[in-house]
C-alpha cells in the first residue's frame, strides 16, 4: 500500500517571515506544501506532496530544491536557511 503523502526535506530551525513566504510560494508552484511545527522553542520543518512513488517522488524533491536554491533560500549545505537560535533569558 502506498502512503497518500510523500514527506521529505526535514530540518530544524525557523525561516524568517520573508523567507517563509518565498518557500511557501515556491513549494505551491511545485505542488508541495511547507510544514512547520514549534515545540518548546524548537522549530522543525519539512515538505509534503502527493505520493506518486519513485522516480516521481525523487524528481519532485530535486526540482523543488533546485528552485529553492535559485531563490537563494538554501545554505551552503543545501538546507533551508533559518534564523539563528535565540536563547531566552530564563532568570
């Protein structure tokens, strides 16, 4: 049985508001969704799209990441650029 959704590109950190809007726009253009969850000051993100199986899934991820790279949204390791982690003063 094939799952209904192909999840890929997981990472941690929170993109800036401007980058988030660009990521969402590019993801939609590639028929993907950008997902985020925040838990105890830690943000995780990933992409999801309809699962068509291989090789379509890999090609979708490759095309999305190529578009993100062209838009300057990836760091030197090919990951989503995120804000620096800011520690809250707990005193």
